[in-house]
C-alpha cells in the first residue's frame, strides 16, 4: 500500500488495490487524476494461453483471382488429375495441411482468454458455474430483452463473464423513453 499525506487519497488508493468501488463513489473525488481506472471486479481466465498463428494469410481457392467476382476465394480442395496446385508444383499456392493447425490448448480461445459457450436460457448459465474461469457466456441473438436482462443479472450473481451483456439493453431503454 502507498500512503499519501492526506487521508482521502490514501483511502481511495487502498480501495483501488482491494478492488472495491464503494469508497470512490462515496467521496466523489476524481480518480482519473491519479491515473487509476476503476472497474467492477470481473472474472479473469484461469490460464491465458498465447495464440501463435503459423500462417496469417487465409488459404484461397485455386485460380480465384483470375475470375474476379465469379469465383469466390473461399477454400476448396483442388481435385483435378493435372492440377498443379494439388501436385504442389513450385510457385503455386500452398495447400491446407494439418501442420498449419493451432495449438490444441489455444484452439477456440477468444482474445479475452476464455472459450465461448452459447446461452439460450437460465439453465445454460448454471452449467458455467463450475467452469467460469475457462468459459464465458454469449447470449444467443434471438433472446428477448426481458429474458436477456434476467440472464445478465444471474450471470453477475454467479460471477460468469458475458461477451454481449450490453446488447439490446440500450435499444430497449430508448423505447421506454419514447413511450
């Protein structure tokens, strides 16, 4: 703990270290001045795995660049008997191979360090209770705003991180203001 000459600053700084926001809200002192950002406690991933990409360029279909908009660049395996890409001739594009794959531990990990789990109801959220340091929830796109609000509230109680907790909330607040 760092102690300052006035007690109000010391209280704020100690509260920041502990992780509580309560003291700052009560005193009303501007904490940005000291370069401290206050956020409510969020769940951190159990072990953050660094994702190393062996290849950043996407694999494209054979001769897709020759046909403009008529042939999409999405990957298709070449099958022709004389196809020079399939036969791996020098100067051609590389084929998709297992060696380009990601590390198994880093596979399906999103940038915040968690893996995604789709939530469609409150029961799905209960499944994340024991795995809240490995998986984070993502509320399905077709969930109504009322059900979404109850899911967000329950996730806060269970200490489960949601990737899209603020979705549809602002839209519903604007609707309520207009009425």
